[in-house]
C-alpha cells in the first residue's frame, strides 16, 4: 500500500487524499466513478488487506 501511494505521489507530484474505504472492489469502483463525475479529478482504487481505498490524486 505504501509503495503504491509513493508511486502515485511521484507520478502526479502531489499527495493522494483518501476519500473512501470499502469492503469490496465493486463498491469502491462504483464510488470512484460517481466521484469522478462530480470532481473531475484523477481517482485511484487501491487494494488493502481488509478492503479497498479510493484516493483523489492531485489538485484541490
């Protein structure tokens, strides 16, 4: 998990912000798609040991 966040930070030059945590990938992906429509920002779904986190990448 830390390696993925480090790679995202290097790639997009800003710190990813956690915007949600879900038990299944389907829930996380659905939430990410809704947020992408609202925010218009880059969104990443990251696998954790106990679920899936959704991160907003870059900008305000």
